[in-house]
C-alpha cells in the first residue's frame, strides 16, 4: 500500500489509521539525522537492521520507500538495506523560516504487511550570508537636529537559523553617527543610528555610511548596505547679487522678447530656502513691468513694450531677489538700461493720381501721377531716393527733393496690355538702409484704333438647292480687339451678283452675322453667286472691313428623267412591229431619256418589265435599246406589252416609265417604221398619222444636219476651244448607241478602248474652281474630286484631219475589233502616224 505524503513541517500518512486497523499491526517511528548539502549516495541508516528484517528478504517482500515530495530525496539499497541520499538537500528551500526541519518517509514491506514511518531531521549549515532587502537606504536629517537622536536602520535577513542567523552590526567610521544594537542570542539582532554631533548642510550636505550585518556562524558571514544621510537645510542665508550695479544696452524698437540682460543672485541655502525669485520694484510713477519682462525663476529680463530713443534714452530699474524659505530673506539690485538709436523709420510713399485710366493714345511725357516720399527719421536716416522697379512704359522724374512725377515714357497699347502695376521703391540713407514700396495700378482705356477682322479673306459657302426660305446658310464672325462699344460689331451686305441685287438672294442679321436665304435656290438655274459682307464697329469714328462670300449651289436629285420623242407623251401606248423571223439580238426600239440634274443625279439606267413567263426581250441598262433575246416560237404571243422604267442614280432615285406594245408580224413587208404609234383602227390610216410621220422625218433630218454642221464649224474655228464645248453631255454605250443630258456644263472627253464595254466618259470642267468630278457610264471608271483633269482655256484651231479623226473615232467605237489595232492602219493612211494609240485599263489614249 502506497500512501500520499504531504510536504511541510510534519507530514503524516493519511491512510495510516486505516492500515493499522485492517492489519492489526502496530507502527513505530524510525528517526534519522543528516546535514543539508551532503553528497548524493550518503548513507543515513540501515532499514534491514532497524526493521529487524533479513537483508535477503527485502527484495522478495517488495521493499518500497514512499514520500510526498516532488523529488525522491532518499532511496533504499535492496542488497544492503541501506537508506541513502538520492537528491541535493537544501534546508532553506525545504523549510524556509523554520527552526526544525524534518522530512517524513513511509517504508512498506509485504508478506506480511509491515509499515514504518521514518523521520529525517535536516541539520542547518552556515551556507547563507546576511542580506538587506534594500540596495541602499536614505535618511533625511535636518541640520538643526540635536545630538543623541535615534534613527531606525534597515533589518538584515539570513536564511540560516539559530546560531547561524544575524547576531550583530558594524558601522563605517565617521564623525557624526554611531550604532545602537538590540537583540541577539536566539533572535535576530537589529540596529539604530545615533546622532553624535550636530550637522551643517553648508559644510557637508550628504553623509554616506556603510552598515554591515554579521551572522553567528563559524566562520561568520556578512552583508552590507549603504546608508545615505541627506542633511536638510535651514533658511539661515540671504540671497546676494553678483554685481551691485548692472548695465545693459538695447536698440530702440527691439521686438518683444529681445534679451536685455541676465541677472544672477545666489543663496547658499538649498531647496526653497535657496531658491531665489526676481521681481521689479515700482518707484514713483515708473513701473518697469510696462516696458520690460523679468523671468522670476531665471532673472532674465526681456523687452515687453515699445522702446523709443526719441521718447526716453535710458531707464533705471530696481530688482529684488527673494528666497522661498519660511521666513523669506531679500536682497536689492540696480539695473541701468541704455536705449540705442537706430534707423527704425522706413520711408513713406504717397501717390496722387492725375490721370486714371490713361488713354492708350496718351503722348509720351504726359504726367500720370505725383509721388511724395517722406521719412520720420532725421539726418541721413531721413534722406530718401525713389525709383521704379521693372520695365514699364513709365518713368519717375524728380521735381524737388522728395517730390517726383510719374510720366509716360513709351507707347501704350491696350490690346497688348490693359493694366500696368507700377512699383515705386523708396530707400533712405540710413545704415542699414530701409526701403518702402508702393504699387500704382495704372489702367489703360481703349481707343477705337482697330477695325473688325475676319479670319479669312474669302468665305466659301456650299448650299444645297431647294433649301427652305429662311434657312441659316452661314454665320459670319468678325473679331474686334477693342472693347465695349469699340468692339461691338454690326454686319451688312455689300455689292450685287451678276447685276442682280444680293438682297434678293440672302439677308444678314446685323448683330449675329447669320446669313439667311430669301429664296429657294435651283441648281439648274443658278450655280453660284458672290457678294461682300461689311463688319463695322460702334466706335467714334467707326471702323470697318469687308470679306468676300462665295455661295456655291449644290445639286440635288430633284428632277425626274424625261422620256424623249417618240415615246414622250404621258399615258400614251406606243407600238413597235417585229417580224416573226427576227433573230436573237434583233433591234426593236430605243428609249431615249434626259435628266435636268447633273452628275450622278443625271446618270440614267433602263430596266424592262414584261408579262410573267415571257422572256423574249432585253434592254440595255445604259443605252435604252430593246432587243430580242431569242428567235420566235409558235407558242409566243403575237402582242407583247412592255413597260420600260428609266431611273436616275440620285439619292433617292427618281424614275419615269413608258409602255410599248411589240407586235409580231409574219413578214418584213408588213413592218411600217414609225417613231410614234397611237392605237387606231386597223382598217384606216388617218391624215394625222401621215402628218406625224412627215414631222418625225423632218425633225430627224434637221437634227442630223445640225449635228454635222456643228462638227464642221468646230473644226474650222480659228480661236475656238474644243475643250470648252457647252452643249449636251453625249454618252456612248456598249452596243454603240448614244445618250445625252441637257445639263449645260463644260466637259472634257475621253474614249475607252474596249468596244463591247466602251463609253465616252465626260468630265465636267472645273467651275466652280474646285477639283473635277468623273461621271462614269459603265460603272467601272470612277473619278473623285481629289483629282483634277487638265484643261486648257485656249487651244489652236484643229486641222481638218483632226476633225476626221474625231468622226472616225466615233464611228469605230461600236466595232468589235480593237481600236488601237486598227489605228495603225488609219494613222498611216491619214499621214498622222506621229499620234500614238495606247490602251490601258480599258482606256484609249491618243498621244501626240
């Protein structure tokens, strides 16, 4: 059985009574004694002997030593029965502050059960020296304390007990104190400090002693502590100034806080008895505190108020030094402060304006303002000189002594600079020199010396035709650098356009410059006009300037195509006859149309609509020629109603239609050629039809003769310009037919080399003066406004062979062979082989 053991002075086995009752055995206590700090393995007793048990039975009976401590201080040897020390034993650790220290163990044997209590007494060794809790100890003793007064000292501690504890104290040698030792014997001794002689703080303010504690061990151990005795002061000394009279110099107008002097008074006492405070002494009606400040702790005197040498040149100040003892002691000192005169007044500048604002046309030398410079100082400190700072069109002229005039020194221009900040600087002759500055704000007033200005010498306005009346076409803006009324601009129209009053075309808002249309423009009637706008300011006298305005009318697709005779009558039904034996490609009819617009708006295309299921005819999209696609068959109808749609290339596209009935006849003898067919009864041929036939033939002959005459006249003109022909625009198509537009413009002509895809491509001449625009008929070639075709105003009169060349070229266009391949033969026959034909990109060029 193992029983828990408690540590302490007498640890007992809690379960021991129960074991004794159950076993019926009686327990006896075994006592051992051992000194602390013995070596490990030291034998303290023999358990086999003390338990009266054979050594050989210790192991068989399961000897067990039980303790309640954290360490196993003792162990039993089963072979010898000895009980020996197993751990270091420190009495002061096990039994602090206890006179008798014991360790309690329990020894247990089984078979039969035997339990014995063992008490081990730990004997003390003198292994600890006396110590003090404090590292040092301070005493405050007044220098007036009487001799024989006792003062308690700190107590030394010793972990050892009995005779090894503290037994006496020793004090280091000194002339003021001794020790009074109390106690000793079995109890720890204590000591008191006894004052033997009166203290004097002024002679020795601190007394340092060493207190030593001695224990009763052999040999004895000691411990020490330092005793510091502070001698407390008694106010038995009067403050004393270092000088009987202090002198100081300070500049007038010294800023507040400037140091004047540092007074020094000392007191031999300490603490409040030696702490001196300084104060001013008011005498008669002069209180130094009004002008000066004294630091009560340091005696530092600084400037507080305004010091003026002209008001008072010196001050006599009385200062008192007082300590802070219970019965304060005082001392008086005197200070003489001398005020030093300095150049403390800067010049003052007074400006009297005579002209503000100043007109920008003011003459050079004109007086703008009067300037006066003054200085309150006297002598050289009061003498001044003035000047201007920086570069300005002004200068400062001295009139008399400190009087000056500010005059104009250069040309003034308000548009360049409207305000001048003229800085006037004045310096005195003092050392150091003082200066002052004054800024005069000179404003420049405006004069009407600038006419309104336009950003460009000419303005181009592009206006679409058919714009509504009252629409804003453009806003004219002129800028006048002047201000106010001189910069207020009004606008008016000047001049006429082609002898037509411009006021009938446009009007202008005199205030905003908005140009408003007074009519809707028609490109086909008016392409451009010009006028001038005058901008006038409101100055006196008013100034004005002009700008030329060019208005260019831009074409819009506002005209539908017009069907030319013989199919031009609206609502009529036209009839054409074709033989039954007609081959594919047989010519049926040609629809001609014109468009009053220009450019792409006048580029026409033709489209054919025929009954569903009938696919007999086709139409050239650019020529308007109607031809058969195939031969006739017995299943085909005898009459084929066709609707031709003519559309221009504008946005949006406009179109016109014409209806044609194609009648299939058995033989060509039945075909009657007619330009216009009106449905009539089959059994009669009216006189009206005869008249129409005669009229149509006459018109065709006249047109042919006129065309031939025109070519002849052009070829024989001496000063004509072939390039500036202003007739209708003529266009050929892949099948060799011609179409034209009524737009009256100037064109340059080029020919294409590909016969099946060739066109006469017509370029408008550059009017208005901008880049040319290409009108391409076959949809392949495109010429933009970024390119300009060459054009000559005057060319030499063309020779007859050139006219033949033009007619021959037109004749060759419908041919299926290459133009350039046949040109070689033609040029040799016409003796014009120096002209070269070049074909590139479906274009033919004749180069001389």
